């Protein structure tokens, strides 16, 4: 499912107003809230029954360029992980 299909689903099944534009605004608001929660102090967004988004830190490490075999340094970074909740696991 892509963003347009998700907006269509929200428009048809949600109670967000009379237009697809309202459904898209609702989706964008939710995604912005998740981004803000992850960027915040705790770095966690927990949706009971659906799952949890968490920020994880990756340490700097040494890797290899697959074309040349040359060693390269990979910088430390942050990534987002998702753990599905019980309700989501049961739905799948």
C-alpha cells in the first residue's frame, strides 16, 4: 500500500471529513507526530496494539567497498526500528 492508497482508505473508512484532502491532512499530521516523537527526548512512539517505533544508535565501524574490496570507515548513525504489537501480530 502506498501513500495514495492509504489516503483513499482513510477517506473511505475514517471519519475525517468530506474530502480526500482532509484525509491526506490527517495522515500527514499523524506522520509528523511520529517524526516529532522520534526526534524528541525519549525517541520512542508507542501505539498500543499496533507497535513501537524506537530510535537506535549504530556505532562507527569498518566496512568494505564491494567493488574494490577496499576498507572504508562507516560513521556512527541513528536508525528507526519497529516492533509490532500483539494486535498487529494477530491481524497478520
